[in-house]
């Protein structure tokens, strides 16, 4: 077993994981944008702050309306350039605090350094029952009546709320990635064990995958479409897909079929787990593995050039 051959097999596996991970990332992005999962997660936490009846009033404030992303209405809108504002997805903490104070009515009281308990109670009482209202009540009961102190505490509170919304979105996106990784693996039948064997035994396949991997690294990653990624993977899957699975020979025993199924499930599971790590993870690893190959080839070529030049000068 030669080290370069092992390295080529590793590069081939990582390249396949990278291509499949890019497919999963692209599909996940489509799902998140079409379902507006980031906006849904943020709105869910804003409801906790202002209540279900007031959340639309908060979102309609000019400073929040201006932050809504503009995207295509649907998949067909790309041909008509038809766009529309989507759900609010991100908002700076300071902007959210300003909007909340506007809605509560505390902005109008900014000239008053300190409000009486009665004044604060009247303002807060207008809010519907929510976690945000309860937080204000707790602060007032603790003797916090200065506007600056209320703003500082609201900023800290909203920072935590926005972090929770972002964590919720990331968890949902991670679930999509895991499920799609399993789905893409099953569709293409990419068994890591079978793929490693194919790469080990087929020098031509190793050369193709290494060349493609070096091309991807040289281009600083690819922004390929889903069709291009499928074609890229399809060219390799001709040799590694379901239709190339080496099943037990005729007359195989039950034990042979048992181990075949176990190894197949394990190989598919390895692929799904690897793909779920994301394309950026595999791209970074691919870059580290192919860089020494590139640099060594450059140094060898430069060495050959220097030797030839020295020989010519001696001649």
C-alpha cells in the first residue's frame, strides 16, 4: 500500500462528500427561503415579547418594515423578476429596542429621566399579556423607573431573545441538513465502503476525482447549480451507485447476505453522516490535502527546469 494511493482515495472520498454536501446546502437554502423558516423563528420569539395581538403592530413599524428582505415571490417569479418583501429575518438589538419603546410609548417620555410608578404602570398596562410585559412589571417592582435603566435591561433581554431565535433557526436548518443528507445518500446509493474500494482498485477513477478536486480548490470552491452538481456526482456514480452494487453471488448463504446488508447499511450511514457535516467542512479539508500535492508538483517541475538549465549552461 503506497501513501500516495491512500491519499488519492481520501481525496476522492472527500470530493464526493463535498459535492453531495453542496447539493444538500443548496436544497436547504431553497427550503429555508420558501418556508421562511428564519422569519418564522424570529416572529415566534417576538410573540413572546409583545403577545400575539401586538406582534403585527410591532412588525409594521417603519424601522422594522425597512429590514424585510426582498426576494422572488415564488420559483416561477425568476422569469418575471417579480419580487416582494418577505418576513423579517434579522434585526439589530438597538433597532428592536427602539421599536419596542415606540410601541409601548416610552419614546415620548425620553425627556423624563425618571417616571413615577403610576405613569409606568399606565404605559405597561396597555400591553397584552406576554413575557415582555411581565419582565417590565418585574423591573418596576424592583424599583427600576429611570428610562436609561429600563432601556439597558430591555437591551440585555432582547439580546437573549434574538440569540434564542437564531439558535432555533440553526436547529431547524440542521434538521433539514441531516434529513436531506440521508435522502441524497439513499437516492444516489453512495456507499462509502464501496466507494473506497472502487477508488482503491480503479486508478482511472482516482485520477478523475483528484483532478476534479484540484480544480475545485483552484477555483476557490464552486457556485454550481443543482443540475451541475448532479451531473458532477452522476459521472462518478456510474461506477459507485446502486446499479454497481456487488451483491452476493448466486448460492450465497444467509450469513453472506446478513453481512452484505450490515456493511451496506454501515457504508450508507457513513456517507450520510459525512455529508451532514456540510460542504464548507469538506472543502477546507480538501484544500489542505490537495495543497501539498500542488506545491510538490510545482517544486518538482521547477527543480527539473533548474537542472535542465544548469546542464545547458555546462554544455
